[in-house]
């Protein structure tokens, strides 16, 4: 029960890594708000873990403001914020990615971190306490060809995490990031272009431990970084990648 008595918001919590983190946090005693653009998915995970569900578009200021208001109204305070919601564009030469796809990737992956900070950091500052976890990617550390703007968005997340950590440390708020390699999530086919045994084998050959990141892997790492056990850790971008970035 390492998160006993704590409250958490997990964006993109209705599937994949977000659902894995929601399950782990609840198992460790946290009250979890599962926020997702897919309301049905959010409700399903929340029902499973005894949490709260909310539809949110993390790229929309009014929607994020409503999420913060609902979380504070229903949970009283917010101890943990996990910025997990993310999207990618299909593997494409950088100059051929449509402008609307570029805008959407940067809005969901980068602007969302700004918006949640805007609406929840003042609350954490007022309590001189809080843990923010941004989900980046190995793509932000070791970019892959034809995912240029996704890579760049995750590099942005890593730099933003470090900048946030330095600024918020004197106010008692820790900020860290996780960098998973691809996993069994709805984005896997998009990363690979198509999900075939051959593509999987080629991708897995680049991971020394020989498997994808799992939602359970992410849940375990996230639980540690958001718990009091990690009270001296801020500004790190922890790789959960089976050695992919070595």
C-alpha cells in the first residue's frame, strides 16, 4: 500500500500504459481518476479499480480546466498527476507529415503538459506537495527515422520535465518522466507502420531484453517515482525499455 491515502489523475488511463498505471496505483491504495478522451474506456477501467472516470481532451484548455475542477471537487486534493495521454503519426518522411497531424501530435503530447500544469500546479504549490509524472519515450532519447515529429514531441517532454523539476523543487513538487519502448498498446501498430510478425521480430531485435514494455512494467516504475520512496528523485527520465537506449 505504497500510495495509501493518495489521490491521482492519470490521463489516457483508459487503455495501454495508462490503464496499467491506474491498476497499479489503485492496488497500492490510491484513489484514481481515470481521464481519457474515450469515455467508455475510462469508465471501464474506473469500474474495475473502484476509481473515478472522466472524459477529457488533454489538448483543450477548457476540458483540462474541467478535469482539474472535477478532481478537486470529487477527491478534495490531487497528490499525483500522470501526463500519459499521447498519440503519434504514422511512419512517414518528415516533410510528408500533414500539417494537421503535426499540430495534433504536438497538442496532445506537449501542449497537454502545459495545460495540466496551468490548472494543477497552483494547487500543488499551495500544498507544498505533489508528484508529476510525464510519459515520454525512448523516441525522445534515441530517435527513429520517419517518426520525426513524434520523436521531437517526446524530446520536448523530457526537457520540460527537467525544467519543471528545477522550478518546482523549492515548492515541494517533484517532476519525473518515464521513457518506455513500444509496448502492447493501441499505438504499437502506428509505431511499426503495420503489426506483422516480421515487423515485431525486427523491432524486438533492437531490445536487449527481447520484449516490449508492458502496462505492468510502467505501473511498477510509475508507482515508485510517485511514491514517498522516491522523495529525493526529481528531474529524471527513467528508461523502461529493456536496454533499448544503451
